[in-house]
C-alpha cells in the first residue's frame, strides 16, 4: 500500500530550512530596525539661550555638546532667543525644556514679582538645575561721548536692550532706582545684543547696556573697532539696589579682560542660571545633570567664562527656584547639598 508521506530525512531537512529562514529574517529585521529604534528612544531636549554673540548661546551649546558626547540618551535643539524672560515664559508653558536665565529674573518668575509679565502670576512649575558664570551689569560707551560714570548716561543716546531680554529688564530696574525714564535719554534704542556694537561704532548710540559674562564677543568688538570703554556702575542708588535684593552682588570686571582695561571696573551683577520645569521627568534630569557634572573639566574648556565654575557653588549661588528633584538626587549622592 502506498503512503502519501515524505521520507523522514526530507521532512527534517525542510523543517530545519524553515527554522533557519525564520531566524535570518528575525536577525535582518533586528539589525535594520535597531538604528530607528535607538533614534526613537533618544530624548530630545530644546534649550532656549540668547543672542548668538552672547555667552547664553555658548552655554546652551556646551550643555548639548557635553551631553551628546558622553551619553546616548539625548538629542538637542539649541535655540537663539530674546533671552531670560522669553526663556522663563516658554519653559513655564512647555515650549522649551530648558532655558538659560539671569538669577534675578528666575527669582521674579518664581515669586510672581516684577516685571508685569510675572507680577502676581508666579511660575510655580519652574525648577532650577544649576547656575553658571557671574554676569556683571556692563556699560560700554564711546570714548568721545564724555561718559565717565554711570550717572553720565542721562541725556545720552543709549541702547537699553530688546524687549524680553534680561539686560532690558535689569536696565529698567536700574532706571527706576535712578529715577530715570526713557525721556531721561536723548535717544533710546531697543536693539538686540548682536546689533549694539555696530550701532555704537557707527555713532548711532553713545552707550550700550549688557548684563553678560566676560569676555564677550560683542563687548570685545566695540572696544577693538571703535576704542569704546567699560564704565563703572557705582553710587548710592546702586548701593541701595544691591542691599535690597539678595540676587544682586557687587562684581568686578577683571583688569586686562579687554585690550584697554589696565584696571578692574567695579559694577554689580547677577548669575546665569539653567532652569527647567516640572514637566521634565526625574530620570532625564538626573542623567543630564550627572553627565554635565561628571565631565566638568571638559565643560569648562568650552568658554572662558566657564573656567572659574565650581560644582559646590553651582548648586547654590543664584538659585532662587526649587531644585528639580532629579538634580537634587544627584547632588545628594555627591554630597553637594
């Protein structure tokens, strides 16, 4: 009787071939789908900074570079923005994951104080990550403008900064302390930081205001191209301002920072801070902060303003918002809190 069956050895070979085919299909799919899977798993972080000529932009790029180089967890988009107030507002709203902001405007955002954008509307979801360099309130004036001290700005052509920038907001606080309004100047410009040195050298303005870390490209350009000079910011009104606000402190711009500075220039200032909000999860923040702090030597090399950074100071100086729980976790592990 004839049986309609495959011989045993042929059937076994067909089964083996089938299994091998399935195995190779699985390996093929795994190899070619892995890059896409890995890419999807990366957390994209959007960082708001400031003018491309300022240190905030370099700080954002430095954070992105160190994190990308030393971790496979992140991808970054570093944006040039209007500055501190813009960054705080957009971090609060969730449009930015991280922002760089002056310590005074971090304080105002969290506490619902000046300016009007924050007044009586505190940003309770803002969280601090760490602080960076000091930022002196810097006045740069044309050498032919006969501006020898801060009070000499009255009646001159002055750039007070673009709306939404930290330098503009700080200048408005200083103007209020001095009893000045826009009409106190013969001309008021509202130029972005990247535009002001050109305007100064072309005599469109006689002085520019910049709250910034040093050395700074825009300041250096004004000094190099049109022999501008940095003016001290002192006096009884400034003394009162510093005394009444814990986020301000006296600051010197060091001698020889620029070509025509044989002596340090006294002023006051704030600190640059890095902030996020509660929408960024603990594990992401922990990994990011850990990566930056454990590669701090490399971070410091990315801009001269970062060279004096000390981890023990970065977790407390200029920090007026609650620390993010992910940052707290890392700092406690390293006994920095």
